[in-house]
C-alpha cells in the first residue's frame, strides 16, 4: 500500500519491544517538512518509551526507499528564513536519530537520494536489497549535501563521501554502499531483506535494554556538537537555494 496524502504518512507499530516506523509519500517517499517534523517528534517520543528496545525504520512500497526532501517545497523557497527552516528538517531528524536511546535498524528496499542517504547513514545498522542504489545529486542544482554530510562521512568516510558528492550524476550500487560501510548486508529480494530485518530486530530486542542504550551512546561518541553544526549547515543550503544558479536549475527540472 502506498499513500496518496499530500503531506505523506507515518505509521508506528510496537510489538515485542520493537517499534516499526514506516514513512510514505506518493513522490517516491520524499519528505515534505511536515513529515520530517512528525518523524522527529515520533523518534523523540519512542526514545523515552521503556517498552521499546529497537526501532526499525522503513518506507512504504517496493520501489524507492526515499527521494530526499520535497521538490515542490524546495522550489517554493523564497527567502533565507524559509530556506533555513526547510533544510533544518533533515537536521532535526538526524539529530533525533543520533540522540535516540534505541538502536535503529534501517530497512532500505530501493533507490535512495540526497536526504534519504542521510537518513540511512544515521541508522545504526542498515540492511538493503540489490536495488538500493544511492546518489547525492545536490551539486547539480547548485546546492550541496551540507546537512547530511556529517552523518554520511561518519558512516562511509570522507573519501567515499567526496566521491559520492562530486560524481553527482551517477548512481552508486548497493554493493558499493556495502563496501563503504553504509549497508551491513545486501539481499537479492525484499522477502529475504524482511526476513533478515525481523531476525536481527528480535535478536537485539532480547538483549539487555540498558546495554543497548549505553552502546548507542558509545557508537555516537563525539557528535554532541551536531545540534549546532547541522543547523549551521542548513543555513548554508538555505542561502544557496536562493542563488540564480539554483533557481534556474530548479526551473529546468520543473519543466521536465
């Protein structure tokens, strides 16, 4: 089932200490600001829920995992304040994932672009299918993946982030992403992916919840400055999106 709601959908299902968080949007599971805010709030809420040990983050359908931020909202930005607010959406989600007291398993069933790569990078453990190619295409429209870069670089290293960012028109395969450390395992089918996600989540949920929480803190050591860093990066993107280059590039995309 895929959603046709303009602002997308967010469903949370909690069973056996596992919270499954599923987002969806008709435009390839992209994120309008409202959906990013809802995901941030939901993650902050689950973080305090003592009946949850593990989070599975997934998207609707069997095609794209996430197409990043909403293109329609990006086109509509008209001033610096709107720009910073728009790009702060992914900053807030990544910080919520980082500070969440629960281990987050990412289930990536298909292609992921831009902010979606940031989302996958902010998960603690990611399982994917062969169809889960990745791309950071921001430079092609005159901006850059500034907000998500710390999360991506932390996961795959600066050299791979540089390659992904500068080769902005090319898809990198799921196996490239696995080799670089973004994905832990890659499966041929969604069925195999779901079986492994379920197996891993149940295994982790059987462990000591305090040990998992302390491990999460260790894994995210030295990132407390991200609260301010990611907002500073949102300001850079917010300024660039108003440039003549970007306005022109977005207008061309809008006509396609």
